[in-house]
C-alpha cells in the first residue's frame, strides 16, 4: 500500500522509500521518516496535496507525489501491523 492511500487518523509502518528520487529520499530520512517508523496521517489538504503526518513527536508535511512513492503497511484495528 502507498502512503498516499492512508486515510486521516490511520496509522502505518513505513516499509520502503526506495522508489523516491535520491535527494528526496535523503531529505526524508534526515527528518526521521525511516523504514520501520510508525506514522499517523493527521491531515490532507482539500485537494489531497499536501499531506501532514505525525511521527517521532512532530508533524511532517510533504507532497502527494512523494507519498505515492512510499510503501507502508497499515495497522490493523487491534493496533498491530496488518
């Protein structure tokens, strides 16, 4: 599943950032968006771009086009990865 498909309020684990362009991938890694990191979708702009995630105690905003290149594993209702 892609990060762009996560609904507001849902949580997921980051599985892969390898599809991102190198400069974007490094920037997101530097900001803490790493493989295995838990993220929560907290807001999507009315037209779907940009997106806001909560991770590591802060909020990160970025473009929909980047979210479509990040693979995630959504949490099940019981709280663990599905």
